[in-house]
C-alpha cells in the first residue's frame, strides 16, 4: 500500500486531477493543434492544457481583431468588395497582428512535438498520479464520460460540453466569451427574426465583425469536449488497470485444484468502470479476500466509426470535420450577407458541408488508406475477475457480480 501513494512527486507523470479539472498529457497530432491555432490563436494551446498562454493569445486576438476591424474586412473580401475591405481595415494596428498570429501557430506545433516526447517518457516511467480530488468548492475524479454526450451538450451552448467533462477553467472562460460574442453579434435576435420569417430584419441586425468569431468558437468547444471525453476515458482505464494489477494480483490461485476450504472459484468479466471496483470492495466487505483481477489487452480488428463511453482510441473521425466546419461556416456566413438566405442559413449550410467533407476525408484516410486497427464493436470484456469462495457463498457472490454489471459470470466447482 505504501508504494501506491497519490503524491505526484515522480519526475514525470501523465496526469493531475484537481478540483478545477483533469490535466493530462497524451499524444496529439501537431498539425491538428496548429490548425486550431490558425483558426483562432490560443485554441491550440487550450487543447494542450496551456491555459495562461492560450488566454493571452485569445484575448490579444480579440483585441487586435476589434481594433483593426479584421473580421469586417474578411466579410467584404468574401463578397468581392475589396475597396470596402481596404477602407475598413485599420492599417495602424494590422502589422501587429501577423507576428503574434504566426507565433501562436509555430508555438502550438512546437509544443505539441515536445509534449509528445514527454508523454512517451512519462508512459515509460509509468509513475502513479492522483485520481481523486475533493475541496471546499468542488469534487473531481476519474470516471468515464460518453464522447457523444459531450458533443451533444457542447452543441447546445459552448462550454456545456466542457463542464460535462469537468474542464472547469476552460468552461468558465468559454461561457463568458460566448455571452460576449452572442450579445454583440445580435445572433439570437437575428435568429428569432429568422424563425419568424423576417429574413431582411434578421440580416439587418447582425453585426458581421462580431458574428465571424462564432463559427470557430462554437466548433472548437465541440471538438475539445469530444477529445477530452475520449482521453479521460483512456486515462481512467489505464489508472484502474494499474491499480488492479498492484492490489489484486498478489494472491496465487491454483486454477486446476481448488482447496478443500474454498471449494469454488467464480469467474466474471467486466468492462473498466467504477462498477468493477464497487464489486470488489463489496466482496471484501463480506469477508471474501481471495480475489484475482486480470486486466486484458483487447484484440484489435476492424475499426468502429464512433468512440463511445466504453471504447476509444483517441483517433478521432471528427478532427478534419470540425476544422472544415468552421472554415466553411465562416465563408458561408460572410457570403450570406449578399445571398438570398442570409448569413445564418448559409453559415449552417457551410458548417454542415464542411463537417461532412472532413468526416469523409478522415474516414477514407483511416479506413481505406491506412486501415487503422481498432477495438471490436460492442461491449468488450476488459477485465477477468476470479473469486474464491465457499459453496455456501456462491449465490451471494454471483448476485454481487451481476448487480455491479458483470458482462458474464461462470463457476469452477471441484469436489474433493
């Protein structure tokens, strides 16, 4: 027990759980991170959990964009009014934009490469990290979250998906800026006019300068929530696997010959979840101490299309979809100011088109070209639990295992 302290004092460790969220290092694609910095300086650093640098770059982007009227100039450029774009752009400040913008892209790429190397070293060191934090204002713990639910909540209001996966700092930051962008762009007001069929009034009230922040901002929070759910699930499984190996592989079982005293062995299979530990601790409370837990390495075969609550490999099929969604929606919203259906509808059309194109590209690359391997679909047995007990305890042990969502239960009964 003493060598399993949650001290986070190792030279390198993969994660830290605090009341403000779970901060972890995991493998990332440097080009994907760089593309989010292209979309909005600071976003790439947020994905790397570098909040101070991300906030600084984000606030600078908003300040310099508002000062130079860059978004308004982008809208004029997309609709072909280049003279208006030149007139609205404040050249006194625009030259300050490029160096910081390029730095954000370069630094996010460079940092991703460095952190991938650090992750490799931390994984090899395999040091223990804390998995539970409780304080006066909040509780945080490793557990599984459904990536599709993260997407759903993130699609309602930016920041809600991040709250679902307990990224408290980033959720609070994005919630504040969501209110700022929505209010100043008059988006909700325009949306209500659009629902009432007053397209002309909807277009009239929209502020193009503030509106162009929304597509990138919206799709980033969806992507961040989804990826965070996936990686948190993987982290939970890794931590539980290590815990089980440390605490429940000390007892030596003789599978071929059951002892005269404990003349029964019960086998059960589980997914990695808190229910598994609930089953083990409940068995221990009833005096059953001979428990062996064997985490499995699942067979890799044909890929599944979506990560879910129980399975995830961190290779997302929505990465390019989210990036193209904000690019196409930005263009669609800009062009929509001169098109019949207006910027909101064309922004939505652009977002949907971009996501579908990106999804198909990812599907083609990962399924047809690279043929990446993934876990089998459906619920997989991820842990084998073997319990030695007396004959009279059999029904009670099986009841505990089934109640804690065992995937299967079998018994080995040898009379002596």
